[in-house]
C-alpha cells in the first residue's frame, strides 16, 4: 500500500505515473479534484474514485475530499487531495496485526478504505441530524432571517452528500458482480455489507431532505401567519381612524 498526500504537484504525480505505468488520462483524473465517484478498468490496473466527507465544526459546513485508488496486481496506490493522514486507523490495525486487513489481499484493503469513508458519512449525517433538531425548535418558536440561511445550507450539504453516495453505491455494485476479477469471494461478503450501509446512508439523506423541505414550508407558513397578524392590527387601526378622518374631512 503506497499512499500519497496532496495531488496538486502535477510534476510529482507525473513521475509517480511513469514509475508505476499509469495511463495519462488517469493521472489527469487524479489531479482534477472535482471528479465524480467512478470505477474504471484498464489493462493492468483498476482505477476507483470516491469522495470522503467531513464536518468542519468551526465553519459549520460539510467539506469534501477526493480519494483516488489504483489496484495494480498486489499493490494499492491511494491519492488523497489534502495532506491529512485520514487512514491512520487502518494503518494502525495493520501494524498491530488486528483483524483481516493485515493478512488479506489488496481487495480487502480497498474495501477497508471504502468502508472507512462510508463510516465518515454516518458521522457527518449524525451532525446534520443534530443541526436539524436545533433548527426545528428555532423554526417553530422564533425564526428569523438567519434561519432560512441555515436551512438552505443544510439542504446544500445533504445534496452534496447525496451526489457522492449514489455513485459510490454503483461502484460497490460493480465490485459485487461475480465477474469482478479484482475481488475474491471472501471479500465480496464484506463489500455486500458496505453496499447495505451505503443504501442506509442514502435513505437517511433522503429522509433529511424531506424533513428540511418540510421545515422550509413551516418557515414560510410562519412568515405568512406573522404577516396576517400585522394586517389584522393595521386593519383594526384603519377601522378606528377612517370614520374620524371622514368626519374631519366633511366638516373641514
């Protein structure tokens, strides 16, 4: 397993590609960090792109990072967009010889990385659920202009997660096919579990999106109700002063 942190040094990526015999089109996809998750088979290697997401508590927003995986014989090359050691827990299991990852092949290592990324999705979804709970109370009690901005930010985050999860499910579906030569039967059982977790995450995102849309409707209804209350007060004031104005106009 050879891991590279940082993909913005094009010359370094080109040297890595020349050393390991990686196609130039793949190198372009590695450097371009806006790739959609996908899987491609080449003559002597398989190329996989996935997106790892984290929740930045300081900025209160979801951040995405592209992770490229190349399975080549008995070697796995991983390219991370940011210079952050995200996969240290997997390496620690290998060092301590815990679990199957230290004694299995490259296909199980690939599964371990993807499964680690999927687990991060659930961590982010949990934080989004907490934000939804706090906004629900705010929408029902005292919504303001910032409330609608937070709701739109939540909707944007859930949409970004959905765009990353749907292609990831397709990737796992391809790896589950019996004719997949890079995955053994033993590892295919674990990939099935990761596939189920991805479907569960997609269903959670869909539920959150529906809930956020419902809160947007409640927010608009609350604004409409407030406007009606203001109009009632203005109508009452007008009802009192219009006759007085009429009398003053006639006798004036």
